[in-house]
C-alpha cells in the first residue's frame, strides 16, 4: 500500500489505490501535549520569553521542531502543514513589534475597536507603519520542510494569509462589516496593504520552498454555522479579488491550490473553484449545506476534499467504531479525491487519541 506523498498525489489525480490519504490536522497546543505524551514523543522546544513576546501575531505553536514531523509520522499522517506563521521564531522585528499591530491598547474580544475603527480617510491608512517582509526569517520552516520531505510526507504550506481576520482586527469585526457599506474605500485600502504583505512574503517563501511543497495552503474563515459572515455581494467585492491574488502567487510557484474556510460556505464554493481552488478544507460537517452527501453531489468532479470528519460531536464524544464507520461512509461518498481529516484541524483536548487513531486506520482500511 502506498502512503505519504504518493498517496496524496494520487488523491490529486483521483487515482484508485484502495486507500485514502490521511492528515491528523494541527491539534491545539494543549492537545499536542497530551498526544505527544501518550505516543512517547519529546515535546517541542520552549521559546524564550522575548521570542514569545515577538510571536504574538503567530497562529499557534512552532512546527519547526522535529516533534511535529515525528507526531505526524507516528499517527499515520500522509501529509503535514508547514507555514511561517506557525513558527514563533520566524517574525523577528528588532523592536519586538508584532506582525499585525491592530490593538494598541490590548484586546478582549473580536468586537474590540482596532486601529482603524474610526478611520474615514485613506491617507490615514497609507500613513500607518505597515509590516516589512524583511523581518521574516524562514530558516526554521525550511528545515522542517526538508525533514518532512526526507521522511516521505507530502507538504502543504506557505503563508497562511488570513487577511479577512487581520482586516477585521484592524477595524473590529462589527466596524469592519459596517464600513464595507459606509467607508468601502478605506476597507479596500486596508485590505490591499494587508494582502500586499502576504503576496510578497508568500512569493519569497514559495520561491525557496516550492520544491519541497505539494500544495500552497492558505485560509480565511468566511462562514458561520449557518451561512457566510457577509453577503455574497460583499464577498465578491471585499474578499474574492484578494483571494484571487493569493491564489495567483501559489499558481505561479507551480503548486496545487488548497484553501481553508470553516463554516457554511456552500454559496461561494463555485466562485472559489472558478478562482483556482483545487483542494477545499476543512468541510465543517455540521454546518448548513456542508454535509458530505451534498458536497460530493455538487463538487465531486471539481475539488479534492480535505477534512469532513466531524469535530463538533463525533470525534469528541463518539466511539472508535463510530469514527471508523463515519470515515468509511465519507470515503464511499467522496471517492478517491478525498483526504481523510478532522472537520477542523485544531483538535481540542476533548478529542481522545483513540478516536484519532481510529480515523487514521479507517482511512487505510
């Protein structure tokens, strides 16, 4: 039975192999600690206090440690996600300034007013101290990619490019959505500066890493449990053009295009396909219109599906046999163009390791 990179590549092509590829996702830090202990994997190195401060803009824990590769291998993953935005050592501003300095007075929630909450003048946006790509150091990320490649893992990677969330932070979420209607020029100006940074940093990273990567992977959560966060019209105006710019950077590097978006995004999936998305993640199973049967019926010939194993009910509270049965059902519905994986990559501590192992084994059954 083929595993690792060849099995992922077979999924890209829709080739029948008798098994489906599997990705464990990127469990939350607390979950990793539990899983690593159970599997006998040494914990990743801890960062010094100053580096922790510098890394406030990063997504989660570092993936540059050998523990990340070891975990994916031990759990039966065929691929790994490697991104500069997962490495707290990557952003190295000399003054300790975070990549995105959206909340000068701190933050307590998504609705908190950001730097541009009251902005009505594009000149104010242009005068802001935007991050410089020169402060990124890809050394550790590239080392991890080489290690993963040497162990036969497929690699999805690149800058995560969550511009929708960054722009939301700059305004505060409610202000952001309101300003799409009251101050669209300001919203576009902020979005352009954020995406300019991501396009350039991704271009630099992919030029160095593309020979190790199988897909360029980026993410923006535009859905809720029931629908999009914004109207389709606002999606077309304020999000889709910038998604296309990110996709173009991945395509220019000669890589497959993988996009992450949680929630109910069914209404814009055709737009994403037309824009160049080839692999869709994470297929939030219990969100409206995101069930496997509906997705397979509509998009089976147009997408590689990555995810779909429910993390809201099944993985936390189900039995290993229930997980196995569901994975087999998904394999039957999606067919060869399917990579078995949780419906959200950040598994929480309430997901028992036995269910993750059941998911991994059922992918190859």
